[in-house]
C-alpha cells in the first residue's frame, strides 16, 4: 500500500506525559505502509464498500470523508478522526480495463521519507481505510450547490494551486506557511464557496467564520516536539496553537451550508 499513518512524535522523556495529554495524532494523514494491520482484508473491503454504498444512497457526488487512524481514547479532546479527504463519484478503471462507477479519494498525504512535506494523491476507499485503528467513518455531504462548486474546483488548476507542501500536523488554518489535510480540505471548501482562487481572501474568510480547534498541549512539550519532529511545526502559530478538524468543518458547514448533512458509518 502507498500510504502509512504518521503521528506526532516527541522524543526522549517527553514522550511520557504527552501521550497522556492526548497530543498525538492531531490530524495524522500520511500513508500507512508499514503500519500494523488491525483488521482482516475482507473486513476492510466490506467496510469500504459499505461507506461507498452509503454515499451512493445519499446521492453524493462529492463528500468529505474521515477515518480513525488512532483509537479515540488516544486523541485530544474535541478530536475524533485523524485524516480527512474528498470522496468524488467517478468512473473508475479496474485492473482488467473495465470502467465501473465508484468513489475516488482525493487526499493530502505526507511523504514517507519526508514527513514535513506533503503531496496530493488519489486513491480508493479500500486504500483509505487500510491500517485504521477503528472501523468508523465520518462523512459530511455538502448541499447540492456546494457539491457542484466543489467538483468544479477539484477538477480545476485551483485544487493543486491551494496545496502548500510544507506540512505540519497542527497546521493553523488561519495562516499561511504550513498545511495539513484538514486545512487543505477547508481551503478547497472556501474556494468553492466564494468561487475564488485567491488564498488571501480564503484565509480572511476562514478567520471571519471558521472556528478552529484549540490544541491543548503543554507549551514546553509542544516546543520540544517542534524541535525534534519534522512533522511538528509552530512557525505558523502566532498565538495559542489551533488547527482544523473534521468536527469543526462539520460544525462550520452545518451553520453556513443549508442542506449539508453529517453521517457516521460503522460496520
């Protein structure tokens, strides 16, 4: 598999206590190759198909999909899912050349050999859920109008233009310089809502209307983590650290996108 989940790693003695504080895995979103497999392949396949069926039942052309890379007990308060991406209804070419309908997943992943650098990758639901800690999916289905606009953005140069490859697991959605999967999804949403590719306008709208999740971590441990772990940076955090999460994106669309819905899928 192409991807494996990376998590916040603080070295030495600081590992103890930081995990207890729940700081690991803020929005982990890289590939899972090499991670322990918690479920049998047939379980992953069946769950991925159930998620696809649920999306199809709701008539979703594009949705926001989230997975659990870590058990919820290990995550900070207010955070449940660790990776967020777009699921786009597509015509998919199989290995034997057949074309079948299904959902392609548009992700921002960390590079395996450079955890502070990300890339945009398309994979499929079975890949997306491989290696998860829990078989649970979060789904946000935007309104029909916003779905239409999102498809336009995802299929345009704006989608890649909004990607900042400088990765931080706790990227601040209000500032530039660092980005994680949830901030990228939020930026694409804003581009669709405001029909713009102007990143400064996008950031201004996020500051005005989006409520970020505070990162509740001891400042000393956070500082030491940023010194020793490439995927942790506070360079884009001018004040108390905040980040975007699936939950906060759901709250944002529930407030401002009439007709959107939030679903949870379990086996």
